[in-house]
C-alpha cells in the first residue's frame, strides 16, 4: 500500500452524518457500499479498522417522521434510538458484503474517561479486532444526558482512537481539511496540507467566521486533533462526500494531516506517571523484578505482598523485593482478586477467577519502570510464567 495511509496500522475512521444520510433522511447506500469496499481493501492490506459512525439521529428522524427543523432533546434521543438500529444494520450489510463481521459499541463519556470502563471497552474493541471484526461505534445518544455527552463524534472519535492507541484518526466530512481562513468567504484562504502542531494560530483559523458552513464543525475537529495528537495519534481531515472516499485519499486526495505531538508510548507513560494517587502497592520477588526490567508483564506468581484497596484499572506502585519502588502501572485485578491469586501460577489463577482472568496482574503495556532496574547484564533466569500473556 502506498499513499498517505501507508504507514499507519491501526486506523479509526469517523464518518459524519452528512456523508451517510441524504437531505431527505435516506441512507446513501451506494456511497456506503463504496466506502465498505475501501475499508475491506484496507483490512486486506493488514490494517485494523475501527469505525465511528454518526447518522443515527439523521436516520431516526425520518424513520419516525420527525420533520421539525430542530428537535427537542427527547425527540432527538428517540430518533437516535430508532436510527441506531438502521445504522448498525446498514453497516453490517455493507461490510458483510465483503465477509466482514461488525460489532456495535455505544459509548458515553464515562466510558472513555473512567479507567475501569475504559479498560473494558478497550478490551472489547481489541478482542473484536483480534477476531477480524470491525467495531462500529457511536455515542449512546438515547441515554446520554445534556451535561454528560460528547454531542459530536469528532471528539468522541478522538477519544476512541486514543483509547485503543490507534496510529491514525481519519475524519471524513464535507471539508477537505483546514484552511488559513474560511474558504467560502476569503478568496486568499490557503489549504494547509500539514499541521505540525496545534498552536493558537491554528485554533484561530478553525474559529473563523460564524456564517461559514463548516465552521462549528472545524472547531470540534481541531479539539479532536488536540486530543489525538497529544496522545501520539496522527489525524487526517479529508473530504468524504464523493464515492470511494478512502480510495481517493489513498490516491493522494487533498487533506490536512495533523502530526502527533508525541509517541503513544510516551503519552501512556506520562498518563500513568501523572496519576496523583497510588491506590495500592504490590511487592514482587527478584525473578519478577528482573522480568519487569526486561519489559515483561507482571504475573501473579511473582507477587509476594499487596497493600491497599484498589479497583481494576487503578494505578499501583510495584515494589522490588527490598521494598523500593521499581515501576508503576495500571492493575488488571481489583485488590480482592489480586490477594486471592498472589503467588499463583496462571493455571491456578484461571481456576480461581475464571478464564476471563488469564492475564497479567499488570500488563507490560500498562507498566512504566520508575526506580532501580534489575540487573540486565547477567542473563536472568526467567520462569516460563513471566512471559507476557
Ligand atoms: N451521534 C450522533 C448521531 O449518530 C452524531 C453526532 C455528530 O454528528 O457528531 O446521529
């Protein structure tokens, strides 16, 4: 694969309502068929694809015969409820044509912002991807309250992309990128192919004249860009209205690329280290300490002592055999379960907690080494159990 998407492996694609649904509230089925073919092509080229799809409210309002220009909150929630079924069905059929199974996930902000939910949602999405399916995600608009909702899928898709550590977020909408000024009003407006950093000047460009159509839209896209790039995920804004929008993009269609401000590993590390309250500690034996220093996961078998009350997803400190902190990480068990499996081999952990709990106490992806490292000069003897799960 060549072109602007070539270097990205895990890609989140956000589809705006105006692309999927025409002005009379009908699904743009031909367009969707073309997009599904593009997505199948990306998948065949080894890319993992997650789709954030708008369109539930737009589809639902026509299904329910809601013709008013602006809906009440209750009406739009009802529209989202009816429309989401049609939307999911449309995706299942379009991607099903290419033998691809879809999974629906509806998200509210607490899911992307609270770690316990976050870890669960992330695991579900990763499991779907591992099984070759494509997750189709939207906001759970029919239950989201006015205060607790994203309201726009630009920012939602950015949170999803960073949650699953996507390499790239593609926002497909009716604009082909960022301009120095609203192009409809300013003949001198210049298209920006690359934005290296989202500076106040860039934000000002997005916040231009209120009358311009894409204007409110551009503000949330820049917000999405900030969320994505600060977590190490690149973002592309591209026009998706024509058929085969991804194929067009791959062939070099006009777009704006927002470069990541950091690497994803650095961002995760910052996030874990930025946790103010450590919810508890686990002390580990010398073998586990060495395994951690080599970048392995922390398995229950290497844990000798646990302090504190913590929930799955909390940040804990990992102490070496001498009680010195050697790492911090997000724990995969709550403290009750952790105490149950302390010192146990993986088979015993499964027996005690069920097969859903095969994994590490702290997975290596969620671990940051902080203190004295184990001796990496001498080749350590590692138990088979210390191999990451
Ligand atoms: N979640 C809304 C829907 O599916 C769309 C939000 C947006 O357009 O950004 O209708």
